[in-house]
C-alpha cells in the first residue's frame, strides 16, 4: 500500500516545472525559474500554482495554473482576479491557464472574462486546457510526470495497458510512486475496482486518502450549502454518476431523488465514487 504523500497540485507540477510550463503555454523555449507563493491577502482562496518563468521573446513573466476538478461558471471572474492580484504582487505580466479535469454536462467553457459598465470594459484572456481532450500519449512523449496520474481520463488513456504503463513509470521513481493513489482514483472512472485492485496490489479503501476523492465530497458539501444540503448532494451524485458511468446511470436518479436522509445520500455519493460497476450501484439500491 502506498504511504501517505503530498499529492497536491504544487507537488505534481514541481516534478518537472520546465516541461509543465512548456506544455501549458505552448512556448518552446520557456524556462521555469521558481514556484512562487500564490496566497493573496485580499482573498481567502489560494490559486493552485504560480510559476515565475522566462523566455527570450517575452522576458520574465508569471504562469498562473488553476486546476479545477470540474469547471464552474465563476471561473472567468476568478481568473481575472487571480491574474490581476499576481501581477500586482510580483510586478510581472501573467499568463493564466485554467485546467479542467473532469467534463461538465454540455457546458461551453469561455476563454475570457469580459464586463462592460457604462462603456468601461474589462477583459481577461486565459488559456483553457480540458484534460479529457488531451491525448494520453503526451505524458509519455513529452516527459510530463505531472500528467501521469491523470492518464485514465486523458483521451485514449482509459484502458488497462496504458494505465499499467503509467503505473510502472510512477513506481520506478521514489518521488513519483507516491502519486499512484491519484492514478488509481481516476482509474475508477474507466475500470472496475476489482481490476484496479489487481493492478495496484493494494486495498481500494486507500482511495479515500486521495485529495481528489475529498474534493468530490467537498463539492457535494458546497452545493449543499448553496442549495440546501439534500438537493446539493443529490446534484453532486447526478454529476458523478454521469461522469463515471455515462447517461445510462442517470436512470437511478428518480429513485435517488426521493431520498431525504442526508447521511444516506452521503453514503450513496461515496458508493458512486468507489463503485465497481453500474450493476453494483443498482444492487445497492435493491
């Protein structure tokens, strides 16, 4: 079983910062200089990873990396805010990048923030990278260990052989082998848990230590606060069902929607995240 590890976004990106900034900016001669503090005193949230970088054409500038488990409509304004605060704090221009990990139902993701008040306009461009559109060969071909844990959800990466290849690379390096929990978590979206357990050779309950598992549970709590706890968690169950098992899984929603017990709904959300198959979910409701 893997030991508890730092699987934060900062840890992931710090594994190969030069290759990471080259990938997210598509600037071939860029070089990462240092990972900076992205905590700003004016707001309570810390943006994910802020990197001071340089290139011959652009000189020194900041690469702001914002990773979201799923896109939400507040992100354009947040990207504008984070970019402005980073520029003010470090007095350098900023290249903002929004990276979305899991798809959201038929939502068009904007590439800029715009506002207009009585003829005065504000605009913030940012690059958007949707991981489900990224080819699974890229982490292997471009030496991007930061992307290896996400291989199962990359385009063409949801198969046993590719996931095994990613796992072998992670286990060959002491710094990388701690990331297999993250790889296993995202593998649950494309493989049955029994097969993942066989591949990983450890108890699947370790997935509950994954920050991404906690993020899904937290997402349910946040939606619960905003919409009423029961309806918020039902919304998260619906989103997780569709992301993991497709539209067919939504046939369970009428039954789930009739449940008003908060603890029971929280248990269903956990079951969805760790379920072997859609059939297992159906059996759990009998």
